[in-house]
C-alpha cells in the first residue's frame, strides 16, 4: 500500500540535508581528536578549541543570520551557507597546523549559523498552515537529533577506513548536493515586512551571544575563574544594552508582537534546543 507524499516536501529535502550535515559535523570530530593530535602535534587545549571554535562561531551569529535571511532571502542565505560549508570542509581536510584547523572549524560554524535559520524559515514558508508547520518543525528537530547521534558512528567508520581528514571531506559532496538542489528546486522566500538591515542591533546581539557561549564553554573547562565571571558580566550588560537599543530602534530585530505568534515561538524553541544541544 502506497502513502501519498506531499509534493512540497520534495524540494525541502535539500534544506533538510543541510540540517543533517550541521548536526553530524558537530559530533563527528570527537573520535578523530587523538589522530589529529598525533598528526598535527596539537595539545589538549588546542584540540578543545577545535571543538569550541565551531560552537562559538555557530551560536554567535545565529540571530543575526536569521535576521539577514529575512531581509536578503532564505534561499540566498542557504546557498551562501552551503557553499561556505563545503569550502571550509575541503580546506579543513588539508589543514597543516592546529591554528589552521581551528580557524576552519570556526568557518564551518559560521556556515552552519547561516544555514540553520534559513532551513527553518523555508519550511515555515512552504507549510503556512499551523498544523503543517508543527509537523515540519518536528521533522526538522528530529533530523537534527538523529544527525547528532550518527556523528560519532560516521566519524568512527571514516576514521578507521580513511583517516581523520575524511571526516571533513565527506561534507564536500553533501554541501555540493545541497547547493545544487537548492539552486534548482527551492523557491526564494523572505519576510515581506523586513526591509532595512538593523546593523547596530545585529552587532550587539552577536557580541552578547558570543560572550555568553564563551563563558559557558570556559566554565566547563576551567571552572568559574575571574575571566569567566567577567565574561558573564559583559554578556549581561550587552543583553541589557540590546533590550534598550531594540526598544528605541525604528526597525528592531524582531517585530513587536512576534513572540505572541505560536508558529514563531515553536520554531524559536526548536532552534534554542538545537543550539543548547551543541
């Protein structure tokens, strides 16, 4: 017995492929760290930064990326993100030093931050009805969870067969497929009421999130040192400044009343769970 599949899901396979690659890449590196340490002569702290660089570069620009996607177009941002992710992954497979690897992991994280909000926005635009969006967001969240769980398995298999550089190379054909499929089959969408880009708000938001994520990461590694406490305080001040700036801004990052929208709050909750899962 065949079950009909809504034709709208077919082009969405490519944005969802991007979700999977982001999730897998977050956990795929763990088993490769000893091999990277031997090959590049990396210290334990440097290896930790190879992981943290991805998380910082991913979480920091996430809000800014979503806002830019609303203005510039969700499909356009998905194309930019998949191209950057593929290039950064290929370059990471050629890394000759730990510093180079850390920088390229940050580039991968930035690409993920560009990709993820665009994928969710495209799903919301494709499935406008409330019950459809609920299903779409559920699929999106489940795919990320499955990808994160598969990361160590994929990484272990690649590591055993081809070495640690293959952990990055595997991303390249997937990124190419995402780029090509999105370019050919996905329709552009953007938020109609979004026009001007609120640069001041974006910069403050990025700084606030980056300092907060850094503080959480550093606290896990070093405990609550003076630097961590100072970073938390700086983040709190930045978030307070962001609230004040947004109240005075004629073009805020989030339109007034948006938090009352169930579709938006559902999508935002899924995004928050995704970020903290990293």
